[in-house]
């Protein structure tokens, strides 16, 4: 993975429930699009906090995954 600084603001663009994977978040940075699961988001947020980089979009995505996970537990999805 490259260590170059981000050139455009990242945006959280959606959540997908993939069979066998659970919820994954789509994060866009310009034309680059990546999918992250809960663990991947948590890891990247910690790394970004250490380096002082922006993690707002990642945090928003993690919050949405957590909310959907809680709702799923309540209604047994």
C-alpha cells in the first residue's frame, strides 16, 4: 500500500451487505474506490490518528456499520 498523502477528500459513499462478509463500506478518494469491513476501518482509523491524517469519512462509515449491526441484533437479521 502506498504511503503518499491523500490528494482529495475521502467520502463515504455507501454500505453493502456481502454474503459471507457482512457489511462493507465504500470509500471514494477522487476516482479511487475501496471497500472496507469493520476491522479494516478500525485499523485504518487508528493508523490515521497516529499520523495525523484525516479519518472523518472512515469514522462515518464505521458508525453506520455499527448502527446496522446493532439493529440486526435487535431484529435478528
